[in-house]
C-alpha cells in the first residue's frame, strides 16, 4: 500500500485478495476508485512523485498504471521502484495505514 504525496489518498493492492488495486480517502477510509486490468494478484502499489498516476505490480511483475483523477488506464511511464508490500506511514509521518480485507485502517501516530 502507498500514500499519495499530498497525504489525501491511500492505494492498496493485495488487501482485497484479487487482481485489482483500490484507492481510498485517507481521512474517511471511503473507497474512491477500483483500478482494474491485472489478471493476477496485485502485490505492490505506488503513486508517481507528482501524485498524478498510480502504479500496480502483480505477482508476475506485470506493471500497469492509472490516472488518479479518473481511474483510467495510462501508460506506465517512469514508474518508481517496486515497493515492498505492507503497512505504510503518511508522507508527514503522523499516520499509519494497514490494509484490511474490504477497507484500510488509519491510525494517528502523531506527537
């Protein structure tokens, strides 16, 4: 899972146990987008540095990308290195996110 650079969204992969990635509102944990296109289990996800694209890798290492604005597929140009799957901290470091089967759990770890 990964946080958007602005800290407003979270993307998950393997939490749903299927071939989709999901985008969540980081404040409300409301599902915003379901990103389809993979045929294998999505194992890693990341945002582009500018926060405009989402990248997802499946267990066969196939890479796909989508627009954050509307969830439409885009060319997977300039992907970041494939991240390790699992919980993650917000860009500011004050929130911790853990994927659950049908949601994401965010906890405040601030000072």
